């Protein structure tokens, strides 16, 4: 597992090679389009499926791996976390985009990309609410993605982390991401 800060703010990180090959193979071999799903709360109008985790027989192995490696993630971030808090699996359907936004007061997350037709289907982060202010473009690459820490500093100020996925998922394809909630211990 490799974790690298993308810039001087030290609140956005590239994370690569997160899971071992045996778990990666299980993720990649799953028939994602045939699994039971529901809409993600707050995203009911999006062309996105939230997969029911109980339909993934390898999910206990996923949880155990993250629980056992949270200390390694903390060390790489240089921050203490409240532990692993769960993962959602999102299948983004053809035409899916995600408009530029911040996550408000949500404390943090780790989003990994797994399956996608184009390397540009990763999330892009921006300095401002302006697509010309690119901060970092994460590639759509299996077993990699970002960790975002979104907690206020010692003065109570929060660095706005504008991000989006503006390129639509192509027809006859989908984008698969895992989204794990992280919280910094304050």
C-alpha cells in the first residue's frame, strides 16, 4: 500500500495498491450488474446503484483487511483515525457524472476505483469551484484512488476540497468504486 500527499495541504492523498491480489481478484471477478442494489441516500436521482454488501461473499475479508491495516493508513497520513467505518460499493451507470461539489462537514473518505472504460473516469479535485483550477486528477485505475481528510484545522477553518467527475460514463459500460468512510480523531 502506497499513500502520497498530492500537495502542500496534506489533506488529499493518492492511495495505490491498497488490497492484496487475492481480494483484488475477487472484486474484479464479481458480476456487479447482476447484484441486488438500492439508491444511495441523498443521491436518489443519480444513475448510481449502491450494491447490497450482504450479496458480496468476500465482504467480511474486505472489512477484516481494512480493520487490520488502519494503523498503516494512519501512519501514512500522519493522522489518527477513528478506525474503519464501513464501505459502500457504487456502480455508476452510463451517462453518470458528478457535478463539482464539496462534502460539507463529512470528515473524510477513501474512494477507490475498480472498473471503468476510461482512465479519465477517476475523480478530479479543484482549488476552486472552477473546472480550470485543477488540483489533482485521479486516474481510473483498479485498487487505487484517494483519501480525503475534511476536518477543520486548529482555528476551525476547513479547506474546501472541490471535486467532481465531469466525464460521463460511456454507453455500454459502468464505473465501479468503493467508498469507505474515514474520520480523523480530534
